[in-house]
C-alpha cells in the first residue's frame, strides 16, 4: 500500500472531493486526520470509514493547524470557499483560500513535512487565448475565487523556492461524481442537473448553453492528487487534472436527461456575473508524462456512476428547495 502508516492530514476532508480522497487514503493504508469546518462538508461523507480522526475546525486557525501538522507526514489541502460564496464574501474567500494555505505552509516550514498537495482550480486561467490550456499559459483571474486560488499557488511556489517546503499543486477542472450532493446549494452543475431531471423539472442554464467545460470524474481527480503526493518529480510543480475533452453545457444537459429518462429540455436564464468563462479544455500531457496519470472514466461512464449513486440516496437526495440562482450552473466549480 502506497501510504501505509503515513500520518496524513486532509483539510476539507468531509467535502465532496475531500471525502473521496480520504476514502482512497484509508484504503491505501494511511492514518488520516480530517479537518473540516462543515460549511459544505458533511460528516456522513466519511462516517463509514473506521480509524480516522475527525476535527471540526478551520484552516484559518493557525494554532490548530500547527498542532495538526506537527504530528503529520503529509498534508492535502482541499479546504476552500467555492466561487459563489467567494463572490458574495471576498474577504472570507481570502481568509480561507489564501490565508489557510499560508498557515499550512508556515507550519510546515517550522516543523518539516514530507509533502503538501494543494488542490487549485482551472478557474485561474480565465478565458484562455488558446485551447487546450497548458500549465504555463497566461492566467487571468476573473473572480475573487480565482484570485485567491492563484495567490495560494504563488505562496506554495514561494515557500518551495525560498524555504524548501515540498509542495505540489493540482488544478482541478469541473470535478463531479459521488458525494457531490445536490442538497448543497453550492455544488457543481452535474448534480444539480441530475437533481432537477430526477424530480421532473427542467435544468436551469445561464446563457445559451454553448459554453464549454472539461469535466473530470472524482476518482480520477483523486488518483492524480495521490500521485502528486508520491512522485519526487511533482515537487514544486503544477499539474492540470482534467479529461482533456471539451463538452458544452447543452451536451451535458442532454446526456443527463437521457440517463434520468427525462424529456424536459433546459430553461435558459440570464448569465450571472460569475458566468464569464466561455470555453475550457485543458492539456493533460504534462501529468501524463511526469506522473503517468490519465483519466480512466469518460464522461458517459462517470455520469452513469453519478446517477447510480444519486438513485441510491433515494429520500436523502434532496432535503431542501432552492432558488433559480442557487440551483443554477456553477461553471467554475473546481
């Protein structure tokens, strides 16, 4: 087992991607501590896992971070305020997304640690000049969320270059799948589209639906993240984590309707301020070459697995109702 007896701290470990990562780490032999403030994370996501330690707290608490890092070998930082929350409260966005990463780096510098892996976002690219997007292409931070994620990346690079803190960065692109609960108003578009279709309602699409994204199934994102923690070649590097395939929102809505057995087409509504990315598809050649990673779940299969999970949730799938704005498309996601 790749992480046998490793003491691993996962911040944001009760969230969507975080809980999938924790599950994989436990299966791989790690001794895992989860830190989560439960803003969007849920204890139920990790309740079935034995021999993990859960601490309710925040990455903005430096004293807590230092105590946890002092007894850890590795850290995976997935604590985040997503784009909708970030836009509503840029100060909180900065405190969590940037300040939290800074706290982890500072504590790691003081106590030494084998590796930090930071989960960043393809949102840092903004509207690219060319497609597919390479890791060294120009960034364009069009939202507080993107700015805070890029700032955190910059601190990661600075602490590596200046103090030798071993850190790797992964830029997720529109991750979806198991544990992305539609009861969370800030979750991604896939779960929201499924939720609407399974309840017999039309999905809401901001704009014309021809905007594109690069969707990544969560288990693929997790495996890429684990490899970034293991490979010596990943130190100080940033990697795109994506499918490398461009899919329009209209295509996504069609696939989901087919799976859910719905004949109801989308309802098109006005764009929001955050809906400012027209096209996205990432080049994943670097991570293929350096870490020998490539996605194993294509969109059709990933959507089927997501649908099966949502069906298994039954009555637990939806506990609240939300406004058009809350149930609408969040293009940036991770």
